[in-house]
């Protein structure tokens, strides 16, 4: 999977809710250690241009806004303002895994 595949999914407002974020946070180590999580190299010039604007970088990469927070947390970036030249690699989770986490969350709020 490449980063472009994340642009199609994740328009659901539930991805911005505190409840979803709590569930997603509980899967961070699993996502970090998953062989399905891809590592992409960030062009140093992009890291410089988007210094302090992680979400802007993800927008340029066509990543849906619903995934921005999760990708930031997955990469241990404490704030979108702390993105810059030191960030030359990103972990991008597998879309199927993200859908599974969303399904788990949706099941938990319906029960």
C-alpha cells in the first residue's frame, strides 16, 4: 500500500471523536510493530518546506484529514508544529488495519 491509498478513505467524522482516538491509541504499538505498516522516506526539502506543518505535509501527500492525528501519534510526533527536518521517515499504517480499528470502535459504541 502506498500513501495515496489513504486519500480515498476516512471521511467519517467518527475519526475525530475522543472515543475513537482512545481506541486507536491502544493500537499504536501494534501498528508500529506490524509488518503491514509501511515506512516512507520524506524528501528533506519537503521536511524543510513543511516545518511546523505536519498536517500540511499530509495534505500534500493526499492523506485524508481523518488519518492525520493517528499518523502523527504513530510516528511519536507530539504536535503537528513539531514536524520538520528531523522527520525524514514516516510509518503509514495499512488501510485494512485502520478499517479494522474503526470497526472495533463502532462495535464498542453500539453494544
